[in-house]
């Protein structure tokens, strides 16, 4: 996965997780609120129904109160009271019922088949004992009881709320009740409406989450396009720098070949032509030609040394044969030989073999740094330190020169090209490149992480004149 895709995923994933968490929290809170609202509505509804049933029972008590207070308890008086209660009804399923305190039904206007039966041990569909619960409530002074009972109008079991009181003078339990199936239906409609509202809320959250994710993705895409354009611009600039560096290196080699080797070869050619003319004019005077040929050999030797110098600048053989530290020491000796610099090369840590690209990069950094010190710093002492640390290989070049303004150098496109190229070379190897400069001197630090060295190819001589003629 590309870095841009990872960044986009890191931006979208937390947003998606956050929106999912918000959705779960909202759903949980909405469900709890709906349940709480349902409980409040049910409690309020049942309370109102209980008050209504209490008023009905009080009305029934007032209807039979004269008979009860008369003091008569004969069968005729009781039968008259039962007939009066049977005539009191309020709708198809609103009626009064009578039981004695032992659970025997005395009067039931809607289910006459129950009259005279002992229902003390009867259980409803939920396994409870409704008659015992009703008698207990009546003995406690009156109250409401919920149970299951067959609804007369539909002959189906339905939840019922009953309210009962005791008639202690005659040992009766007087009560009435209201069926709650309409209440259950209303509560189910309330639950369905709450569920619909929750689904709509979740849908809105989903729409908001989708829009947010799309906005983040679009922003990431726009950022990717911008970064891609910037990267393309940097890549073109880098390619221009590479071409420019190549042209500068070719120009330098051209100058060295023209000003050094070419001039020497022309000189050798003239000397040899002089020797040839002398031999042609005086074939027997070999002694006169010998000094001229000796001069030619000396100049050829100078040519060979110049070729070796150019070859070493292109790729020092010591870097492959003896390692980076030996190559740095040789570079320091060469720089000291042609300048007033005092260069000290030190090594710290346990030496280890470096990959070719790392060794070459560190050598080029040292070469460029020493060249800049010689040309621009006006320094007298330079310290080159190669450190083999546990986590990286570090090259430090410190001088006591005049220093320079690093930020302005980096901003100026016409200056510091060599240092920028070296920094990009180190960055390509996942390393760090730092420059600190001031009035007390300049310190350059290049650090490369540990890397597994690549297999080395077969040794090949880098001396272009090793197979040349003997110079005895």
C-alpha cells in the first residue's frame, strides 16, 4: 500500500470508527429513552385505569350498602344484592364478580358456567394463581391485580387489570376489571413508532457519515493530486540537477584532459618528432637523440601520473581495495599536498564492511566538503571523523574557517548545488545530512543507517595504466 493510501486510510478509519461509535451510542440511548417512555406511558395508563376501576367498585359498594348495613344475612337478601350487582355493567366486557374468601365463585354475569365452582387452585396462561392473588388483595384492604383471563367478547385470553375489595359482613370478595389488550396494542404502536424513529435517526447518521467520509476522501484526493504535482515538479528539478551535474563533470573532465593530458601528449609528440628529424638527418649520431628520448619518457611518465589522478578522482581504487577509511586518508594526503590545509582523519568504533553505495556516498561527501573548505572557507585545520556506531555509520567534517549562511545558501538556486546534490544522495539512502555553520567554522554530518552489504563483484583493477609499458 502506498504512503498516500495509508494516510488516507488513517484519516478515514478513525472517522468511520467514530461515526460507528456515535451510531451505537445514539441507538442505545434512543432505545433506552423509548423503553423509559413506554414504561411511563404504561404506568400512567394503568394508574388511570386503576382509579377508574376503584370508582366502579365504590359505585357497586354503594349499590349494595343498604342491604349490607341492614344486618340481614339471609339467602334472599344476598341474592337480591347479587342481582343488583349483575345488573351493573359498563360495556360488553365491563362487569362485576363475586367470590367467597375460599375461592368459590358466587356471581359472574358474563361466565355463568363458573358460578359455584371452586377456583382457588386455578392457574392462568402464565402459571399464576389469579383468584388467590385477588383474595389476598381484598383481605389487604383492596387493590389492583394483573392476571390473564378469558375475554367474553372474543373468548380469547387477554391481560386483565382487576380491582377487588372485601365485604367482610358477608365474607365476600367484590371486584371488577378491565382488559388490557387495547393497552398492549397502543404500547406496541408506540414501540413501532419508536423503532421507526430510531431507524430514521440511524439512516441520517449513515448519510452524514457517508458525506463526511466522501469529503475526507475528496480532500485526500485533492491533497494527493497536489502532492503528486509537487513531486513531479521536484522530480523534474532533480532531473535538471542531474543533467547539470553531468554536464559540469563532463566539462571538468574535458578541462583536465585538455589542459593536462592533452598538452603533455602534444609536448611528447613534439619531442618525438624532434628525435625523428635528428635521426633522419644524422642516422649515425644516436648519442644526440638519447637526451631527447629521455625527455619524452619523462613527459610520458607525467602523462601516466595525470591519468592516474583523473582516474582516482572518478573512482578511487582504495575505496574498493582497502575500504572507506583508507580512501579518506589517501584523499586527505592528496589535499594536503596541494594546499595549506592540516587535515586529520580519525576512526571510531569497530570497522565494518559497507555497501558500495554507502561507501561511495560518504567518500563523495568528504571529497566535496574538503574541496569547498579549500576553495571558500579559508580554514587551516580540518578534522574528518568516521564513526561506526551501533545504529549507523556517521561521517563528520569540521573546519575552523569563516563559515557561511546555510539558509541563504539553500535558498539560492545558483549556489550550493554540490551540497544539495550530496544531501539528496544521502536522502536516497534513507540517511540524514546536516550542516551547521558559523563564525567559528562549519560542521557537516552525514549519517547512514545499517544495511546488509551486497555481494561484491570480482576484483577489477581501476588503474587505467596498470598494463602500460614499463618505466624503468
